[in-house]
């Protein structure tokens, strides 16, 4: 059985929740306070803070506190390992699909070629 990185496991667990993904999507546009991040959701501020804690533990977001306001920002580079892993999973499939496409293209060309040769022979008679 393959050994997976704990970092990737934490990241995918954090991104498994649609509310947390929505918060990440919001943070793509810039830093936001907990109150701003909570606006689109029907959940209490402590619940939003719990979700943000999961994202922070995964390294996806970081926070700063100024007075009573905690602001979160996206650590976009933290998503690179997940993007790389997903890309690695796509590559073998894409290679197989490219080979299939080439095979089908060659098959179509092979079917067209004999028919054309026969037509040429008959037109010369």
C-alpha cells in the first residue's frame, strides 16, 4: 500500500468540506476577517473559526490578529503539493488517451487508404 504524506492527507481533509472550500475561494480575492468569511453561511462565528482552524492546521490559510479582529489570508503556495499530486495522477491517463487517439487516427487512415487505391486502379482501367 502506498505511503501518503500527512501534509497531503490534512490538506485533502480540509478541502473535503464545501464550506471550507468556499472560504478558500473567498480568500483568493484577498484577506478577510472572520466576520466577512462568515457572512455567506448560516453558522455561528465559533463554527466558522473551527473551519478556519482546520484550514490553518493544513497550512492553507494563516491568520493575524489586530486588536479584536482576526484576519485570514490564503497561503496559495501551500496548495502546490496537492496540485502536483493531482497532476501526477492525470499524466498516466492522458498518456493512454493520447496513445488511443493515435491508434484510432492510424486505424481511420488505414481504412481510407486501401479504398482509395482500389478506386485509382479501377479508374485506370
